[in-house]
């Protein structure tokens, strides 16, 4: 029988807030990350609990219902709002689309809840945000969390959905040394490389710079693979040359946009560009890079051009916006320039 929301919440209240972790944002990345964290730490522990929350309550319910069946001794529950998550748990992990959702979840729900906590110390609350968002927004939210008496770090990830499933993500952490040490054992359950990049916002700064490189590289790999074929080259031969030469990079050796150019591998292009990292998310990250670069007065001639290409794809071929960003190859392939 499907447990009711009220029944789940009542059950969860019997465990103290300090022994409870809430995961908010169960999307393509968050669902897998939450599963790794839950299965490695909470599935067999009767004295602690795991709480999930998503803007789509059905997603949180599905997560909760399937894993409570699989792990009957686990304390797992779902809530419908981040406010309820903050009431129940002193550890809060968020994995949301971008800046507006992080502002809404923290400023609209979690921070006001921390300010109202009576009998429980907000100092115990530790927030980890793994969203890729604007550096300044992240710093401001972390500072507001700190003013409410709690601690927050930015810990965006690299490694994609496959890394989230395998628990091999890289976490790029921005925060104090002490908060990095607090986060390490939690993040290690979802990732393999946990890197302290510096104070608040530094994890995001590193993530945005990395994706700036990636966004540009994926386009130029698509250009080279297209040009090579029009010059008569077999794509597998060309990919093998690039990957054993100075042009080799992740975009060519793992995420090559041409089907069957990487024998033994199956990049998103071999699944009609499904899965992987959505073009719309890459556009968001290129926008984050160009916005912050403008504020810092840093020139990004290639980054801006790449952002404009992703923006054109999303506008003119919206069917590619949810496809992997290597589908830029398909966009270029359909263009004829004489
Ligand atoms: P997604 O859109 O699949 O998931 C976001 C989830 O957040 C959704 O389930 C949505 O319902 C939920 N959500 C939105 N607003 C909410 C709110 N107010 N309260 C509660 N839940 C809310 O996105 P994703 O692919 O999982 O990516 C999440 C973040 O990770 C993004 O910042 C993205 O840039 C970054 N990232 C993604 C990848 C990837 O390969 N997908 C790789 C690295 C980093």
C-alpha cells in the first residue's frame, strides 16, 4: 500500500534533526547522487534518516517508495517543501537547475526556517549546494545562510550523469577549511575526487572555467569531424588521429559527436544524442562564464562565440536543447555555407 505523506512525516519526526539528511532536487544528477548517498550510509542505519524533496512531489515519492521497499529497515521519507526538509534535517544537500531555484529554495524556505528554529541550534545545520550557478549569487546565499547561524559550501560537480550513477563525480568545493573537512565524508559517498578550491564561490569559479573550456572544445571537435569527413576521411580514422595527437580532448575521445567514430565506446551521439549533458545546460554555463567575465573585465572571444552558437541552437532547433550538447554537430551538419 502506498504510504501517505502524513504517515511518512510522522515516522521521520522520531529521529533527531542532527541524525537526518535531506536531499533536495532529484533530477538527472540529483536522483543518482541521492541514491548513492542513501544506499551507502542510510539504507542499513536504524538511528538516522534520509529525507528527499523535489518540486515535483511525484519524483520524491517514487524515490522514497521504491527504496523503502528495497531497504525495509531504512528510515526514508519524503517532504513536499524545502522548509519541511530544513525542519527535519541538519544536513541539507541541494542539486537544482541554477541561480533562480537556489535563491528560491534558500532565501524563500531554508533561511527563514533556520531563523525560526526554536529549541534546535541552527549552528548545527550544514548546507551543501551542488548546483552550477552564478558565483555571486552563491556567495550571497552562503553569506545569508551564515547570518542565520548555519554553514554552507558550494560543491558543484563534474562527471555527468554517468559519474553520478557510478559515484565517481569530482566535487569542486568552495568554503572554509573546516567546512571542507565536514563535507568530505559526505561527498566521498557520491564522488571520487573532492577538491578544495578555496573560499565560498571558488568551487563554482573552477566549475564555470572548466565548462568554458569544454563548451568551446565540443564545438571545434564537431567542426573538425565534419570538415574531415567532407575531405573524405573515415570518422573513426580521424577520431583516432586526433585522439593520439595534440588535438585530443574529452570532447573528441569520450564525447565524440560522430556515431561509430569511437569503437568500443557508446557516446550520446549513438543514442540520438539522448542522455548526457543537455545543450540548454551548456548554454546556461556559457552564460554564467560570460556574465562573470564581463563583471571582471576579462575578454572571452571564443567563449562568447560558443555561447552564441549554443543560444542559436536552442532558439532555432529547440528539439536539440534537451539533447546532449555534442548535438552541435547535427546543427553544423545541417548548415551549408558556400
Ligand atoms: P535537472 O533539471 O534534471 O534536475 C533539477 C531538479 O531540481 C528537478 O528534478 C526539478 O524538479 C528540481 N527542482 C527545481 N526547482 C526546485 C525547487 N524549487 N525545489 C525543489 N526541487 C526543485 O538538472 P540536472 O541535470 O540534475 O542538473 C542539476 C545541476 O547540476 C545543474 O546546475 C547542472 O548544470 C549541473 N550539472 C549537470 C550535469 C549533467 O550532466 N546533467 C553535469 C554536471 C553538472
